[in-house]
């Protein structure tokens, strides 16, 4: 997912539709939700290790 939804400059794209990707950088929306999702994944992986 990161390869498809993250720009080379580091920000995340807003939304991926069937035929195109909305590449506008909305700092509060796309980056915040992506970081929240990645945090949940890392917490889950960390809990499974213990």
C-alpha cells in the first residue's frame, strides 16, 4: 500500500479510485489517517511478538 499511496516527497495521497488517484496532499486528512492506520498495524505486530 505504501508504494501506491505515498508520494516521493513523503506525503500520502488522499484517495484511490478505480480509474485514478487523487494526489492532492491534505495534511490533516490523508497523512493523519495513514499514520493512524500504520500505528495500529505496528501495535498489532508488537502485541503478537510478546
